[in-house]
C-alpha cells in the first residue's frame, strides 16, 4: 500500500546508502576476519546502517507515514513512492 513519496534529492540520499550497504554485505562475504580491512568494513557497516535508519526516521517524522505493527516501509527507486508492506 502506497503511503507517500519522497523528493528526488531524498531518494538519491537513501539510494546511495542502500547501494553502499549492499556493497558492504557483498564485501563481508569475501573478507576474512583476520584481513586488515575487516575491522574497517565492520565499522563502515555499522555507520552505514545507522545512517540508513536515521534517513527513515527523519522521513517518517517529516511525512508522518502510516504504519502497522510488523510492517515495513520500502521505497520504489523508480517512482520515489514509499510502500507499507
């Protein structure tokens, strides 16, 4: 169910975080815990996850989207629509 939409600039911000988060997840699959980059990747994953959640928190406060228990919002990157699933 569509509950709203975001601006193009807001969409670009979450798209960047979404792509970074996915890239780090893929990197985590190939980096070993004793690799020199592992600690940096873990810190980056934490920071990115925090920024990702902060974006959603800001948008919910700004737009007052409808919610439901156990529901999640998703963004359609083609239309900028926010959908409650």
